[in-house]
C-alpha cells in the first residue's frame, strides 16, 4: 500500500545460514537507491508495473475489500474509487 509518504518495501529471501550475506545484499541495494538517481523513464516504467499489479489484484473480491479497509484506516474515508 502506498501513500504520498514515499515509503516502500523490499523483500529478499535466502537461507538462514546465509543471513549475514542476505543482509549485506539488501543494505547494498538500499545504498544504491540512495546514491543513484533513478532515470525518469525507469521510474515511470516501475510505476506502470505497480499499477498493473494492483489492478490485477483488485480483480478478486477479497482484495477489493481489503484495499477499501486499508484506505479507510489510512485516510479515514473510503477513497477506493479515487485509488482506482
């Protein structure tokens, strides 16, 4: 779920025996994002992919209900139609 806060999440999976290496990989990726300016074309592409994924998820009734509940808890109103 996104708002204008600029918050996002990253997911990385790996063996628990390699947790130190996994942590180093995600730290390097976050540092890369901090230090590099992402080209506008790449940002637009990523936003379009995110929109496509959200709309595909909203095809399921359970997902629509969950998204409406998130909108209400975040904004205090049902912003589902604006969200779409």
